[in-house]
């Protein structure tokens, strides 16, 4: 009887030890398995991206992030999902992913890249100065964040360059609208647009024309002093430009005739030289 009791006690003890061991080992097995799943999903995403299947790649990167959000791979996977969409011009998906990344991982070491890619995604949707301004304004906003918050990064230099191009686009849009108002004889509206170019986009190539248009409008309105003021400003900064000559013509109609005759003489001279050269060829 004692032997039977001892045997039963031994069996129960072995069973309890076995269960305790399983309970201890279980979390370790799950943790390793989860890490492995994350890496497998990430690597599968990279492989799909290299093969050009960007939608499946983005799906796998998102899966890797969701499997283990606390993992160091989670923010990397989120950025790679963004890049996957961007690589095939899925701008809306790229922007949505990047906005989420910035919200979820605001302190991540690659946050500068996230802002830069977000700016580029808006910038590459710009069509021209006559179209909707949303892409231009948002690109400008995020490029400014890159330049101001991350000035020492590799992205800041390109962001600054693109901000200059955006200024050119915005100035071109102002000129486009200003010319429209000028044609419609809406003088005040035209003046406001041309003034905006001078005040806010003075480093662009449109400053010269904007000054000339202000000379033109004020002269038409009989505001000669104002017209002369802008003409002097144009002459001081761009005396050798075509726009300065056009403004000079407004005040001196005789100069217009002289310039036309001068251009005719130049044209005739070129024709004569070309004609004469026919007889100077070696036979």
C-alpha cells in the first residue's frame, strides 16, 4: 500500500514539474516566434519591392509593423511601406502612410526623411502655375519644416533648392492672374498681383516683368509719378533687360520707332551677310 502511495505521489510530482516547465518556457517560445514572424514579413516585403510588386511589398511591411509594434523593426517597416507606394507614384497612399508615421513615431531618428519624402510626394504632383495650389502649398510647408528643423541633414539642401523652384511657380501664378486682370482692365486687381511678386518673390525671374507691368498700369491710369518710380527701380536693377526697354518705350514713343528701325537694320544686315557668304565658298 505504501509502495502504491509512493508511486502515485511520484507520478503527481513529475506531472507538476512538467507543467511548470511548460509554463516557464511558453513566453520565451512565443516571443522568439513573434520576432521571427516580423523578420520574415519584412524580408518578404523587401523581396517584393525589388521585384516591383510594390502593393504586396507595402502589405508585408504593414504586416511586419502590426505583428510587433514595439519592435525596432516597426518604424522601419512603416517607412518602407511609404517608400513602396512612392516608388510607383501612389502619392495618396504614400502621404497617408507618412502622416501616420509622423504621428506614431514623432521622435524616430528618421523623422527628417519622413518629412522630406512627404514634401516630395506633394511636390511631384505639381502640374503648373495655372492649376490648383494645394500641392504647391503643402510641398512648401513640409520643405520648410525640413530646412528649419533639420538644417544639417542631407535633405535640407535639396529642400532649399526646391523651395526656390516653388517660389518661381507661385510667382508665375501671380503673373498669370495679373496679366488676366490687365487684359480685363481690372487695374487694381492687376496692381495687387504684380506688387505681390515684387514683395514676396523678388528673387525670381518674374520680378522684371512685374515691375514693367506696374509701369504700364500706372501710366495707363495717368499716375505718371508712380509709373516713373517703378521704371527707375527697374532701370536701377535691370537696366540692360528687355523689360526695361519696354518700360522706356512707354515714356518715349520715338524710341519705339528707333528700336524698330534698328531691329530692321540688324535683320537686313544678317540677310546680306548670309547672301554674301554664298559667293565666298570654295568651289
